C-alpha cells in the first residue's frame, strides 16, 4: 500500500453507524472503512437488547418520545427525539433489507420486547444477540460491495486539519477543515495518510476509561479524543451510563445481563432474596438505568455485600432458554443456571451519553467531519439514555450524515499537500514499561472517584491525579514512535480528563451524574457542559491542571 490513500469517504469505525453509512455512500462513491481490530469487533456486536421502534398498534411515536424524554431527565433535545423515533420503523425495515434476521412471533410479525424506561413493548431483537446479528448482516453486505475497501488493524492517530498543514497552534481564521486522518497500520507499524473529501467519525464509546465495563477492549474513546484535539466542541462527558446488571463472577470479565431480562419478569433481590426496587421507583426493576444503578449501589453500601441478584427462576425454564439463549449458555458455563438460581450482578460502565457535538445532520463544527453513534452527542439521550435507543440513533444519524455529505461532496475537488508523518524518535522500552501502568491506575481512579455516586472532593482528587498522568503521557507521546497501545493510553487519558472536567462544571445532580454535594437538579445550570472549540484548539499543549479548574 502507498503512503497515501485517497477516497471520497473515510469511515473511522466499523459498527452499525459506520457500516450503514458506508453502504449508502458506496452506491455513488468510493469508501474506505478503517477499524483497529477485526470489522466485527465493535460495541454494536456486544449489544444484546435490540432496537427501539414503534410497530405495535398499542404504541405510538408520541409514547416513544415521551419515554425518551422522561429517561433523559429534562436534557434531551425534543427535535432530535422526535426525529429519531419517527424514523424507527424505516430503519428496522432497511436492516431487514440488508439481511438482518430478527426474532418473529405469530404470523411472522416482529416479536417486541420491553426494557427499563419503556411503557410499551417496542424492542426489536434477535434473541439476546441483536448486535451480533446486525453486525453480521452489515459486514456481509459491506464485504460484497465493490466500492468499499476495508482496512482492519488500522487505527486513526489524529484527524488531518489546518495545524498539520501549516504547523499552527493557534485558532485558525474561519472554520477548521478535516481532510481525513493519519492512520497507523498496526501490522507494519507505519503511519499513512488517508485523505478524504468527507470523514465520518463513528469509533464508538469510552467504557475502557473505567475498571469495570461491558465494552470491548477497543472502546478507548479514540474519536472523542481526536475530535477534541482537532478543535471540535465536546459535550456532556459526565453522563456515563452504568448498566445496572452485569454478571458478578470471579472467573469472568463483566458480562452484560440484558435489561430485557428485567423486561421479561426478572426481579432484583438482595442476598436474602428480598426485592428492593419498589422502594426506589414506582416502575420497580423496570425503572430507568440511572435509578436502578444508584439503587444497587446504595444496597451494596448498606449491606457490604459484593453483589445483588437478578431472579428469573419464577419464569418457565424453557421460556428463559428460548428468549435468552446466549445469557443462559454463558452463565451455565460458569456453573450459574439462571433457570434455577438468581444471577449475581453489579453495575458497570456501559454507554457514553455525551460526545462530539453534532447538529441534526450529524455535522460537527469542523468542515467535512461528521459523527454518528456513541461517539456523538446529538441531544437524543439527554442525561440518561433510554434502553435500545442507541442503535436506532446510529442508523438515523448515519443516514442523515450521508444525505447531507452527498450534497457537498463535489465541492471538494482536490486535496491539500499533507505532509508525511514524522516518526524519527527512538522507542525507549524501559520507559514504556513504567508508563504502561498508567492505564490501569487511571481506570481505577475513574471507578473510585468518578463513578455512580460522586462528590466535589472525589472529582477534584481525580482531576489532580489524572492531570499528572495526562502530562506524562503527552510528553512521552511526543518523543516516542506511535503504537496502538500508546495511542489508546493517550486517548483514554484525554477522555478521562475531559469527563472529570465536565463533571466539575455541572453543579447539579441529574440523570447519570449524581454529586452528593449538589444533590438537586438546577434549572440555572446549562443543559450541556460544552468544551468549546476555542478552548480545545490548544489541546495538545494543554495545562491539564488549569483546564480541570483545580
């Protein structure tokens, strides 16, 4: 492969957002899709629940919108909510046209489940492996398309913008432009230029900034960090959704126990078998995720127990095996038969509700750069994501981003002279061994101090310590040959620091952000904690201590 790859569209990420965009764009243009692992390794692939969409005669767009707004605790953008829920049925039908096979019931109609926060059955699913089925169908369609080129084991280093062209470290006049990205080929260790007329950022979330997460290892916040360094506004990173129920087991990583299990009759109980959710919310175990996660956190602190339990033993065993075959199989392999014994569960970091700010067309503030999926902040989720709205959001905004980008594609007739990536520094293995400990230390800091329940003291302590790590990582990055591990550490550190900064700026408790020092919501607090482009342009030179307001 040459030192430069030119394409009409560059897609950074291979989940539902990226692949659906690629399939649309490839009908009339060339598309390059880069992913730092195999194409199937994405947050989409791990999504068990499904896609929320209105198909039942007893449901309506208004009810779906109302449930979304209620879960978002007053911070959703209504126009975004109404736009997304209104496109639900069309998006599901297009997935079926691309080859996705969803679970059906009588007369071949889609079987609709229910999850926390939903007042109607509207979850389209493929048993309890919906994400894997969608990823399979889209990947096969992409592989068969002649206009799409996939680059596995390729990781974006940074977006190509003005400061790469002119060497400037001050805010440029007018809008910043994106012409693609510098990309590391992990196999060769070389950094190449991928030049594109349009770039879609869809690299997923940032669960790996926490010790306990349902996210795969690739979810290191790369897109958020790159956009921040390029100068795009970032918003609401304090709203990390902790999934209430992940398997607690000494011999297994955090394994998601789908919210659909509670929607199918599962009851949360303590170690004595007593149900406790009715004391926290009138929807009981089907309350929104932030409420359930805080309730479990409180129960664990009161009892000193390591976990609570999700009990479905009262549901017929055959029904559980049919509806949740993957969860049943995974638990049984660990000697937990969920048809006979309650499932030990604890919360874990699951979904980032903030991200790179976009408009209703998926546009960021950087010309030529769009964002879709978990990396983006569209205003749909507000302070807390309603279950199974994320896959729908990714489909809708990738569709809209393509529609807008396709109209402006011809305006970019050529590419600027982008310099080669300079990689002349010497890799110091001894220093790398010392620095590699920072990743686990940082994730523990985030879990201990920026978790489900926060305080000013904890946040400021996290800010001071993360600030030290961030400066060390940035200094090391500047004099070391890039590797995937180093890039991930840099991005995790950046996003963790920004999440703390957002949390310190929000002087209220709302949705997923709960601070014991300001426990009430506050209408005077801005809806979004935005880190502006003007603030972020100097990001690679940032004084993290000052930036975190400590």
